[in-house]
C-alpha cells in the first residue's frame, strides 16, 4: 500500500502518521500546507507540501506519487470561521475534494474522506449512517456538499464521519475540551460549559485507527467513527473533574444561548457505531481511557 495523507500537520493527520508508521507494508507520503511539523518526530516519513485547493498541485503530486490510497483529513474545520469566510470555506472543503476525488478516480486510488456530525440538524442523535442530513451552519453545508462530490465519483471511496475529536498534537495551536477543562480547573478558573448539546466525543487515536481500517479494507460507503458514550459537554467536564480530583463547583452549567457564536451548533448529534464495529472491527476507547491518555500525552510534552 502507498498511502498519501493530506492535512498531516493537523491533529488527526499527526495521529495517522504515528499509526501508519507502525505498518511495515505501508509506504506513507505526508502532505500539508506549510512546513512539516513532524520532521523532528518522524524523520523517516517523506513529506510533500500540498495545497489541496490548488487543482494543478493536486494533479501533479498525485500523478507523480501514484498512491494506492488517499486519506483526506485537510479541511477548514472551525465552524465560526467558516460562517464568516464562506468563500474560503467552500474552496477548502468542497473544491479541494473535487480535485482529490477526480485525481483518485483517474489513478484508481481508494479515497477516504473525513466528514462531520455537523452535516446533521441535531434533533435526533445519536445517529446511524442512513440518517437524513440537514446542516444548520455553513461548515455543515460545505461538508455535506463534499460528501455529495465523493458519492458522485466513479472511483472507490469511503466517507468517515466523526464527532467532537479530542487529543494532543505537536506544535498545534488549538486546544480541545478535555484539556481546556483540566487546565482551567487546575488553575482555579471558573468555566461555563453547555449542557444542551449532545455528542459522542472521539479520541483522535481512535479516529486514526478507523481511517486506517477503512483504507486497509478499501471499504465502500459511509461510516460513523466516534466514541460510543452519548453525553453533553457539561457531563464531559464533570467526568474530567472527577478523573483528576478537581473542583467541579468551578463548572457552571449553561445553555448554548449563553455564547454568541457566528455559527449555530446542532443540539443533538452523536453517532451509533455498530456498522464500523461490525464491518471494520472498530473498537474505540472508553471516555475514561481517552481522558487518561490525553492527560499523559500532554504532560509528556509540557
């Protein structure tokens, strides 16, 4: 297998680099915009700069590398940024997918595309793969449009939808809910956390494993990859506080209307993952295991 990975500098991309390096039968080409953030940590992994929104670059790189599989994790994923910069969002989340899907089809390369629970309206979670999408923000609209591009491709493809991914990455500017809660409470800082949104939080390592399973089996169709515990961010914050014996009284229970955000969030998403368990052998960590792993990793790099 020769796997070309997009977005290797991102959280999921970094976890996929670490996972795929363990497979002796896999040749990995890591690609991303900008410089390689993993050069010091994975010096043997070949890195190729690639802006997936640039059609000429996509065609040139894929034609030269001729991968057997492409795992596409690069995207504009900040929902508020997407709401405010719709042209850029469409370019990175839809047009880029058109370029990649066409190039993969021409090479008969299997294409794994990452999508999101935000393609759903959020009134019926947890959701199976055949639930009807109805996005409530522009980020979700762009990702649903990208799904339609992939589904219309004559090539071989799989779509991996996921939810509220958390984890630790190298030289990565964004935090996540688990670490934000832990670090805030350790500093004695009161926090407000929403209790009227429901999700199935996903450990980044589990998502990387699911993507590898999709590619290895050249799976076809849509798969939901997430954790299997359905809870609110407020519930998650309480779990984090309990895990680290921190003061849960610092956590204020609020609803989404407390925050003024450009992009509306769906109320109830979260996924049913029986299909991935059955067909792929996907087995995510428990939330307690994920919290412990993320904490160990953060402490190791700070």
